[in-house]
């Protein structure tokens, strides 16, 4: 017999709306952090990292994007193998 797990997510009041369907079943409740303005509380280090990523991302020019696309196509068309020792062939 296959056991299926169901995930319900919402406010406590929304979860209580499923009380009848959950009656007699084992459940696990995980309280998630509050989300304010669509973002979770971040540490100073996490904010610093996101700022650095935003800065790095904004530095990519259209010319850089073209070069990256060409590199991706080249790597796709010229696969390489990093296994060692090299296999004959």
C-alpha cells in the first residue's frame, strides 16, 4: 500500500478549514517565519551578499550577455571530459 503525504500551507485559520479531512490522521505542524513585504527577515550577512549579487548582476552589459551566450554554445558544441586518466578514443 503506497503512503501519500499531503502538504497544506497557509495561515492557522486556513489549515483549520481542513480539520474534518485531517481527522484521525497524524500531522506535523511547522510554524513558518512571518513574511513582511514579500521578504523574510535576513541577517546582515545575507543582505550584504544580496547587495553584492545585485551589483554584480547590474554590471553585465549587453556585450557581456552576447559573449556568455556564445561561450555557452561553444561549450555545448565542443564537450570535454575531465575524467583522469584520459580514456583512449
